[in-house]
């Protein structure tokens, strides 16, 4: 058995920071933007084309219209198939932390620790404003947009609601937890599950 970790997060909750630091402390490889490169390579596509699709929901008509007008266009089926193959391969390899991209719905339940990082909306907007140097109005719009896109992506391609806690082993609320505390809890949970 080669254990791995998936981290799902609400926009602005600090989930990326938790995932990155957890990977570093466990000496695991961290996959976020690297997944886009791997998916592009797997499907023999350009990285920038795949990045446009990443964690976004698309309809059948979008696919059809774009395929006719754009020779570089990648269908959602091609993207999802490549995404699933890459995540499955990484999870089988083990010793990885996979951020987002519905990793917990693709990878095995028993060999992975599946984490969800959350925080109240206004706190997430405040974090986004502060750490991404955005106006509060812009931060609110950004958090809403990313939450909506991620939720629609998971719903469209996996038929699940990513905010349903039944899909996770561990829920971390960064309203009261610092990033270091969240990482410590995740690390301890990982050790207990795979000792």
C-alpha cells in the first residue's frame, strides 16, 4: 500500500497552503499546477489549452461549437479522461498530495486520506483580499466565482457535491485553526490512518 493525500478546499480557505506545507513535512510530492502539465502531456495537448479547462464546468453545446471553430480545442471528455488517468497513476504511486481537481472522487478511498479545508465566506474573502492584494469587492467576487466553478465542475463530471462532508476523512476549518495547526492535525490523522 502506498498512501497518498487529496485536499479539497473552499476558495480562500488556505487549503493550498495546508496542502503544500503538509506535502513538505511528509516529504511527499505536491501536485497542483503540475497536474495541468501531466494532463497536457498525457493527452498530447498544449499546457495553456488545458489550463483553460481546469476545474471549470462546460456544456455539450460549448464543446460542439468550440470544436468546430477552434482546432486547438480540447473536449471536456478528453480532459476528464486524462485527469482521471493522471490522478489514478499518482495515487497508485503514493507519497503525493493532490490539490483539488476532484482527486477524492477519482482516487481510491482506502489508500488515501481525503481532506476538505473550509472557512466562513467573509473570512475567505478577507484572506483573499489580504494575501492576493485585491479590493474587498474584487475578493468577494473571486471567492464566489471559484466556489461556483469548482462546485459545478464536480457536479457535472462526478455527480457529487464537494461540500458534502461524507466524502472526506477530515474536515479542517481555518476560522479557528492556523495553517500550522491544520497541518499538524492532518499529519497526525494521516499517521493514525496509515500506521
